[in-house]
C-alpha cells in the first residue's frame, strides 16, 4: 500500500526461498576485503547498524570507489542480478513508467543486531532522483517515515518484516526516515538469521 505519495510498501514481496538466497549472498558480500564495517559519523560516534556496500562505498556523506573508512580495498562490484531485482521492484510498486533510464549501480546492506537503530535522516548523497528500493530480511523492525522538510513529526510508523519491499520515489525520495526499534527473535525460523538485514538499491547518477 501507499504510505505517502511515492512511498509504496509491498509486504511479502520476496518468497522464502529468495530470502534465503539473498541472505546467503549478503553473508558472502560481508566477508573481507571491503566487507562488513562499522560506520563512523563525523561527530565522532558510530552507527549501530554495520554496513557493506556494493558498486560504490558510502561514507558520511558521499560515495567512493574504495572502502575509504574501512580496509581501503576496492568495493565489490554491483551484481547485475540486483539491477534486475531493482527494476522489477520499481515496476511492481510504482509501475513501469517509474523505472529510471539510468542503471541501478549501488547496494547498501545494513546489518542490525537486537540493539541497533538508525536515527532519522535523509538519503541525499545520490545524484539521481531515481526511486530507492529497500528489501528487509530477518527480524521485524519499526520503520519510521517522516516528511521531506523536517526530521520531526508527523511520522508514519510501519512494521517491516522479512521479505517486505519498500520503494521510495517521487516526493518521498528525500523524506526523513529511520529505524527506531528492531524486534528480536521475530525472524522466520527457517531463515536462520538472528537480527535484521536491509538492502537498499540505488542509482548513483555518477
Ligand atoms: C526513504 N536504511 O540505508 S530502509 C538507509 O532499514 C536506510 O536499514 C534503513 O535508511 C534500514 O539509508 C531504512 C527504508 C529506506 C531506505 C532508503 C530510503 C527508506 C528511504 C531513501 C529515501 C527515503
Ligand atoms: Fe536512509
């Protein structure tokens, strides 16, 4: 359903076998070089969700070809199949007209343990207004969707579960959003994941 203009939630978009496949791939991508890392924020803090990047390395607040704030290794390539998945996701959520002409070329994968959170922020480091595609695996989280102008209320709170798709396009592309809570032990048992994983697929416009 449409949470806000251009923000569409599609529960259970990924069937269980596809969730397992994607989780397995994420675990491979998380290995060094340029694997899972803790993101340091400019204020001297650290993000509680740890991250792996494909295609381009995100660091606060820009993109680089190597893991500049990790081991310095070249970032793993963006797999063609994630590009196909992104276009299919946008088509299902927003319609074929919303699929961008430019290729999807970045994946950011966030790993949340039971205590991890993500504060309210905007994703404004891409030079493209193409929709962002979000896929969730593992534990259910409380996802908080705000508005494009301020990080404050009004919010729309949505539970994101394993297999859910969320696409953020149009006026929602620059909206504030965050993850105030992960619900431990809520992952589908057959997935074999303690915690939550979120994959976002993006167009860099570079
Ligand atoms: C709304 N990730 O990677 S997914 C992020 O669950 C991020 O890991 C969260 O925020 C997570 O930047 C939230 C939902 C999401 C992702 C990207 C968006 C919402 C968005 C981009 C624009 C607007
Ligand atoms: Fe974000």
